[in-house]
């Protein structure tokens, strides 16, 4: 009896490709949050809005998260 070659259904290959695409999309979505930082800075510098400590802390945390994502992606 000869060695039979396995044929996997096409949907298995599609799901693997979709996972890689979704992983890339997760990075894009996370980096897309940088617009929140620009909106915050515009509201402070152009519109002289008062900001709370919580908002400042949120922008600092968001900036740190974006930096970590970029550094992890570069590694």
C-alpha cells in the first residue's frame, strides 16, 4: 500500500491566512488610536480646553502603549 498524500480542505488554508491578516489588522487598529492623542493635543493647544489629571494620565498611558506596540513590532 503506497503512501497517500493528505489533502486538506481549502477552508483550513483560508482560516490560517485570515488569522495572519487579523493579527496585522490588530496592530493597525491599535496604532490608529494615535488620532486620540492628536485630538487631545489640538483641544489643549488650539481651543485652550481645561483637562483633568485623568485625561492627562490616559494620554500618557495611550502614548506608552503605542510606543510598546511599535517597539515590539520592530523586534
